């Protein structure tokens, strides 16, 4: 990523050029972050789902698991949208929002699934984002 100073501006502004990074280290780090987010989402969904299974039973745990899987799919779709940003598109689309709407519609119509546990399962990807944010803010990092 290069920061290029603006030439015809009274205020000190900078233009960030992300189209041609000078090194592939930034992209490698970004790809590792995407994989880390996805793995953290799936692992935390599994662990929390098992706790829900032990405490609340099979039906609620199934709803949570379904929501967690859909949340991981949503996160993957979001990452692909961000990958296309700047290359093929100028903005993020809203097609991935349909995944959430379909999840809620299916759980509302289903006899075996419940909406609230599925919603909480879907939000599991936010836990992964918060965990990585906390790791960055505290300065804790993995050795590479």
C-alpha cells in the first residue's frame, strides 16, 4: 500500500493507492486475517454450540449451529465482496444480506428450529472480529 500526497490541495491530504501494492506482504497478511476470522468463527461456533447442547438441549443447539454456519457463510461472502472492492466494484453489494433473511425465514417457518438461537449463532462471527480487535489493541500477536 502506497500513500501518495495530493498535489493541488491546501490541506494536507493523502491518496491511498491500493491497486498495486509494492509488496505482497500486505496481501499475505490480509489473507491470513481472513482465514483466521473464518476459523475463529467456526471454532467458537462449535464450542458455544456444544455448551448450548449440554445446557439447553438438541433443538436449541441445532438452531444455534445452523445460525453459526450461516454466519460463517456470510463472513465468507463479505470477504469476497471486500476482495472485489476497488477492482471490479466501487461499493459493497447487499446480496449477502439475503442469507440472513433466508435464515430468519427458515427458522420462523420450521417446527424444529428457533429464531433467537439461530440469530445468536449467526452473530458468532462478531465474536471472532471482537477477539481479533482485542488482540490487536492489547498488542498480543502470534509469532510467525
